C-alpha cells in the first residue's frame, strides 16, 4: 500500500461522531415533518392531499435510505480508526523492541 496516512484515529472517530449526529438530526427532522404531513391529512382531503401525502412518503423512503447510508459511513470510519490505531500500536511495539545502542 502506497501513500501517507495524514489522519489520526481520533480524527476519524470524531468525524464518525459528527456523521452520527447529523444522521440523528436528519432522522428527527424527518419525524417532525412526517407528523406535520399526518396533521395535514386530517384537515386536507381530496386527490391533491392524497397525491401530496404519497409523494412525501416516497421522499421519506429516500431520506431513510440516506440515513442508513450515513450510518454505514459511520461504521466504516470507526472501523478504519480501529485498524489505524491497531497498526500504530503494533508498529510502536516493534520499534520498542529494537536495540537503541546499535550503530550501523
């Protein structure tokens, strides 16, 4: 594998937390919007109301898919953070076992 990793496990974990927070915000807003649309349904009848509610439900499905995708990214970032931290620990253990009094 080539290249230099310029991110720390802590940065990945922080970004994962921020993504999770945004997913929660989107979920809360979607729930709030769904409640509003449900409230409209009790006062708004007819074909236009049915069409609007159906379109919103389709939008809700897309939003739920987006939330799942964000949470998948959260899991990926957390896994990368664990892998980087583990690799760094292994490297530190190996470097620690090297003799410091050898001149080449």
